[in-house]
């Protein structure tokens, strides 16, 4: 009898965290892309080649974080950090750069991600209006807060590591 009483007390305590975790998950009805390493490389290349152009004749490096994707709509919503690096009198310098939320219009062809184009929010007063217009409601606050998060520092560090690897090689 004591074992049965003990189980009836302990079992609910063991199940409570499981129920809490599964019951509190936010259900998103979107069909998200399962991006492969190859897909991530396609995105990096696109960002480096299409978002900004080198103003100083340098090389563009990029890093990004996917915030949300929607396969039905053919959209990938991400934050990108893109920076040009060039040499001046033998020293590595930063040129043109941007840190910005991006909407990629994409499709899948032959089991590969194809980027058809992109949308960027405008600057200044246009920025918050464009965030409301371009991005799904569930990530708007995340986008508006992103410049204040550790995420920006991680993207900068990722780009700087790529630059160092390119300089060494």
C-alpha cells in the first residue's frame, strides 16, 4: 500500500512539467522550410551579391538568422548583417554595410532553394510601417527589438570570423 500511495503522489509531479511544456507551446500553422546547409549557403551568397554593392571595391561578407519561413507563401523572413571589407595601404577596412530585416521570395526547384527576389523595409519613418506591411505579426516585435539583442553581436562575430578565414586562406 505505501508504494501505491507514493506513486499516486509522485506520478502527477513527474507528469506536470511534461504537460506544462507541451501545453504552453505556441502552435504555428505555417509550413516552414527545413533549410539545409546548402540552402543557408545559397542565402548567404544571395545576400552578399544582391542586397548591397561594394562601394570601395572590396568583398562583401554576410551572416543571417532566419526568423520565420512560410513554404505556402514562398517566403523566408530573416535578419541579415552584410559588410564590405577592403584593403587600404595594406590594412583591412570596413566599407559599405547594413544590418536589416529581409523578406526573401523563394521557391524550391529540383530539391534546391531558388531565391526569386527580396524586399527590404524603408529607412526612417517608413521603417515601422514597412515592418507592419512586409512581415507577419508574430515576428514584428522581434524585428523591432533585434538591434538591441545579442543576435546582432553574434552576426557581426560570424562575419568577422569569415573575414579572418578569407584573409588567412
